[in-house]
C-alpha cells in the first residue's frame, strides 16, 4: 500500500515504492537521515518555558541547516546535469522552507525555481510550469521582494520559455532579468552576465549569430574571476549543445 514503505534508519520517512526510496536516498536522504530524528521528536511536556523556547530555537536552527543542505545539494546536481537526482533534494528544501517560513513566504521562491529547472531538465514541463506559477504568485504578492529574487524569477521564466520554444517570451523575461540586474549590480556584474549568456543562447538557437556573439562578448567583460567566466561559458555551451554532440 502507498506510504507503507519506511526508512529503516530514521523510521520517519515513508515511500510509495522502492524506486522512490532509492531515488530519495541517492539525492538527499542519506545526508539528512540522522538529522530528522531530533527534528521530528516532540519536546517533553514538563520543560520550563525557557527550556521550550531554547528547544524551539534549536529546532528552527536544525531545519534551516537542512534547507541549506538540501538546496545546495540539489543545485549541485542541476549544475552537473543530473536533474532527476536534484528533484528529491529540492523537494526537501521546499518542504522545510514551508515549515519554517510558511507557505506564502518569499523564502520559498529559490526552492520553487530550482524545482522548475530540474523538472524542465527531465522534460516535465507541466510540473515546471506549476512550480514557476507558484514562485511568480509569491513574488507578485510580496511588495518588498528583493531585486535578486526578481532576477532569478525572470531568468527561470526565460529558460522555461526557451525550453518550450517560445523564444519571444524567453527574450522578454531575460531582458527583464538583465535590466533589473544591471540597474542594481551594474552592467559588468556577474549577476548581469548570466542574463546576457542565456539571451545569447536564445539568439543562437534562432541562428542569429551576430546578436548571439555580441552578447557572448558581454559575458567576457564581466568583472568577475576568470574561472567563473569560463564556467559560465561552459554552462552556456552545455545548454546549447547536447552532451552527445560534444563527444
């Protein structure tokens, strides 16, 4: 029956089947399994108010640690092109972010965007669209949302539209990404360069090489470490050319 399979170590996490359990273990559960027990264990009722307050502070601290661990793990999988492996870790980041910050907090947006990127990477565009819609809804209802988060949202929407083949909308969102990043961080900032190279990829796919090359040149003007810039170009090429074409 669904949910009857349980992790034998923490005895807290339930799965529908063995495949889901294996996927979760490879992605994130192996790392967080021992951390779940103190988080899911209820505080004793006889504690003083001061002790309970301290216990709650420690609980939130542990939850935030798992959020960072799960998010960074998922992000590494995505950067390595392992989108399927990234999804369980990103889901854990979203789950604990919801517990700590609430379901409508802007703190959930990074996890939603990461889930959208991973889902797009495995071809689940409908699911990716749902994650992006949720992130967009949160940003729209958060008046003081940071520019950095807005940039990430527009970039994610641009990449999703490009994956769908909707290049016009992709360029619209990437243009917003570049505008927000350049007005806040500067035209030659690392934050802005990402928008340039993703926009260049779109023009590349449209076979508009003059525009694409001029945008790639803008990435080369980034005020950042040369190693970072080389990584940006590598990511750009890996997004444009399938791995099989590079062999």
